C-alpha cells in the first residue's frame, strides 16, 4: 500500500512537468467514442444494448474539441434498465424511453460524420496512406470493448450495418500501457496518474468521451505518436 502510494506520487510529479515533446501527428483529428450499455450487477449479462452514444472530435494540433454528437438510445431486447445500470451510468429510464433506436442513431451518426468530413476536409483512414491535402482522422476508444464487442455483437443480432469509419480504431488503454509502460487503474486511474482530474460523472458516456479526449491530448503533448491499434477483419 505504502509502496503504491509512493510510486503513484512519483508518477504524478513526473507528468506535471510542462510537456514539450509534442510530435508531428499523422492524424489531424481523433473521434473519441464511449458507449454505455444495459448492464446488470456482477456482470450478469443477458444481452447488452447501447443506451448512450456519444462522440467528440478532438483536433490533435491544439487539443480543442471541435464537435460533439450525443444521443440516448432505446434498448429493445431488455427495455427496462436495471437499478444497477441506472446507478452506474446515471442514465434514467425516461432518457432511454425517449431515446432513438440504434439503427436511427447510426444513421444520424453517419450524417454527422459526413458533414464533418466535408466541413473540415477529413478522411477516416487506418493506415499511413492519406491523399495530399486531406486531414486524416481515426476513432479512439478506451479498450476494444465499445467497437469490438458491444456494437459489433448488437449490430449482428439486429442485422444493422455499421459505418465503415468504425471499422478501425485506437484502443487508448493499450496505447497508454505501451507509451507510459504502466497499467492504468481504469480511465480515471490513467487520468490521475498524469495529474488530470476527471471532469463530470464517471460512466456517463459523454463525460467519459471528453475525459478520454483530455487523456489523448495529454499523451500527444507527452510525445505519443497516434497509431491505429485495431482493425476489424476484412477491413482494407
Ligand atoms: P464505461 O465506459 O466504463 O462506463 O463502461 C461501459 C459499459 O460497461 C457500462 O455502460 C456498463 O454496461 C458496463 N460496465 C462498466 N463497468 C461495469 C461494472 N462494474 N459492472 C457491470 N457492468 C459494467
Ligand atoms: Mg467506456
Ligand atoms: Mg463510459
């Protein structure tokens, strides 16, 4: 316990120094996503459905969030939220009852992304290859759960197509482990270790997304070179 505390303090001091190691980035924009889903105590899941769908667009040259997308989504397989889920996420039954189905949410999300692509001359890419004069972008999530488990499984069950932009992404938890050479204690622990206080409510999807963006920006300023860590099979 004592050892842990000493170690942690040393880490915080280290990362409170002003960061000067910002590198040129291949990606001009990062789109950070953090889903909340139906859940039950002791991870006693039947199926999980997305109930909150947020996304925030981070400019990697100045750390500004330039656009946000946010909808509550109506679960259809298990429409009644468990008391545990409401407590964990802060999401109310009314919010999901008034939410939109996932298929509509994905259509709105695609429309929002396509507008951003036009307005900001963005192209979502997974590799180093970007045509000249285009701002490369990719997705960021904390762990692979959001896109590789939650959305993938729900979309398969409901036979919904997902936008191609969500086919590759950065698992920031993995990137954090590799970059700082330490295992974070959740998103909040990762933020604490670099001296950032979580703003808002943990397990609120929008707040989680904004705080994940703050962490990504911090890592960039500390010299992290943004790179895709995961692509779905068959994605070119
Ligand atoms: P998070 O992004 O950490 O808020 O988690 C995303 C989703 O994972 C939540 O909406 C829950 O469905 C599930 N989840 C997270 N933490 C727990 C937990 N301690 N017990 C059960 N489910 C959880
Ligand atoms: Mg999350
Ligand atoms: Mg969350």
